[in-house]
C-alpha cells in the first residue's frame, strides 16, 4: 500500500511540473504550437478548464493555473495521506 502512495504522490508531482512548464510556455511566442506544447495542452487543458470557468482573469493575468497547482499540492500533501490512513 505504501508503494501505491509513493507512486500517486510522484504522479501528482510530475503533473504539477507539467502544468508549470505549460504555463511558462505561454510567455514564449509559438511555444504552445510545437509538438511538445500540443502534448502538454492535451494533458493540462482538461484539468485547467474547470478552474478557468470558476476564476475569471484579472485583466491580462489568469490566476486559475495558480489555484489549480495549489489544489494539486494540497491533494498530494494532505489528501493522499488522509486517503491512505483509512486503509
């Protein structure tokens, strides 16, 4: 059971890094149109979309990715430990 916890924690951490890379790619013109950018868009946009519907952008600044990363952080830090403490 402990190895499953470690695997899920690692997966959430890797996904967080993928989100951060995807967000930083918006600063570089044409980066999201590359094949790597397209791959990241396919795995990141479905998760970011609900946050974008709830949190409106403040002018040119979109804070929804920050909230999405915080949710992943809390899920990894607290959610997994609570979930696995039940078993």
